[in-house]
């Protein structure tokens, strides 16, 4: 995570503390389902407050660019899988917050 922008919202819950709301929603889904495509993601999200196809495509792509998802082309679609498990993701982010607080405010 070094050299990347870091998101932290202490008022959020779950992985949304470290990811935007849509990113967190899609990462939780990736951890639960183990494999996603844009089409499958839209199906899993259901019709209530569903983001647009292009929004899901963009967010999955950005999560892959950030190293949180692995992306592999399968025919004409991309398949996304978690590149990091949920426990490690949270642990790594908590470590960054702890180091930042220590650096800026002492022990």
C-alpha cells in the first residue's frame, strides 16, 4: 500500500472504513462469491439501488488496479477474484493507520 492514496472513514462500518461505499460493497461480494464478472455482480446485487453496468465495470477494474482483485480475461469478459483475503486486507489497513498515528502523534 506504500505510495498509494489511502482512504479512511472512521464513521463507516466494515470494509467501508477503508474503501468507498461501492468499492466496499463489491469487495465484500468478491470475498463472499470468490469470483465475479460484471454481469454476475449485477445479478448478486439485485435490483434494489443497483449501480449501472459501467459503474460496476469501472469499480471492479479500479479494485484490480489497486491490487485488491485479480483480473483475468475469459473469452469476452473479465473474471475478478480477490487478490487478498478479508482478514489480511483489514489487518494491513489497520497497520497503516496505526503507523500513521504513531508517526504523527508519538507512541
